[in-house]
């Protein structure tokens, strides 16, 4: 049974008593909201239901959605169509960074962006370079790559050259998943920032974190490390299928003010779309 189905079942099986609200709190914690946030929401919902004499399950779930709405932060990736744009995709190994690079490239091409280059910046993992090359072949999008172990900043330099420093265009750069400590992250990002400052100082530059929606509160710790170190511009939520909960994006918004840009929902290149707060919340609370 999926997360939303469990919330539906909880509200349907009995009247709205204290036990229901306690169980809802536990469920929201499982949904990756975090304990403090989950029980804060439940306490507010309980008080509202009592004040407004709400005992209808659907009405209660609608109230829950409205309480969560302020934390379903959406941001749009608006590219400068007259200049070069550079998007650095960050995240730990296994979250779907490389695939998200390809999906984002296909999405932007479908929006009319013609000059797109994929930069194989995860030079630590040979499979990541090969994987991005395969994506490039399948989607007919240029990939700039070097050998395994090459300097990621050098790959970025070559990618900017390939796209043209004066723009318009888009460079989407994969990065190494091993950059999970602040020291590693800062060292790598400093080199990349230097390349951009030298070769494309007027480029629109964004740092985007890819989070696996199935990782739970571990995703929050990843986000905290990356955001405090490099000041992220948004999040891509990957692997968000019918069984994934994804409540961490609500926690990210509450704790760090981080907005979600895109959601990946499957393996195909088309299984990728801008974050829709209403659809997300409907799926989360089972409306």
C-alpha cells in the first residue's frame, strides 16, 4: 500500500479521535516530514478540526493539504535566452544525477533551447561518463567528456568552449557523487567557479541538488551539507513514483527555504516535469 493510500485508510476506518491524529503524526514522520514538523502540523490540524467541527475524513485531508501548502515551494528554472546558462547538478552517488542531467537537457530542448551541452563532470566514476555518453547518443545531445580521473573543472572548461562563451546556450554539468564533505565540495566548486569566472563571467549560473525521494531524512542531511556549503538554487526530486513519499521537499522548504524545480517520476526522458505543488500535495495526502 502506498503512502497516500495509508493516509486515506487512516481517515476512513474510524472517526477523527485522538488515536487517528496520533497515527497521522506517525505516518507523516514516515512520509519524511521529520518528527517536529509532522507533529506541529498534526496539532494544528487537530485544533482546526475541533474549532470548525470537522469530522468528515475528506474535509480533514483537504485541511491537511492547506496546512502543508505553504511548504510546497516551487521555483522555475528561467534561462536567459540571450546568454550562456550553466547548471551544475550536485548530489551524492546513486540519487540519479546523471539521468537527471539528460532529462533536464531533453526538457529544455523541448522548450526551444537549441544549443545544449552535457558536461561529464563525474570523472571519478567511469560508469558515469559512459552513462552520460549513452544518454547523449540516445537523445542526440552533445556530450563533452575526458578520461576517468580527469579534472572536472577542465571538463567544464571544454564544455563552455563547446557551447560558446557568448551564448545563447546551456551547459548541464554532472558532478562527482563523492563530494559529500564540505572540504571536498568546496575544493571542487572553487575550481569550477574559477573556470566560470574566467570563461563565462556573464553566464546564468545555478547549482541544483538532486535528491532521491526514497532516501528519507538522509536526504535532509545531504541537503543541509550542500546548501550550507554552496548555497543551492533549487532541488530536483528524482525517483518519485507511486510508492515514494517525498515529504522531504516540504521539510527542505520549511528548514532552508529551498524550492523544488523538477520532479522525475520514471526511467524515460519524458518522465520529468516542473514541480506542481497541487499535484504533489494531492498525491501526498491522498486527495
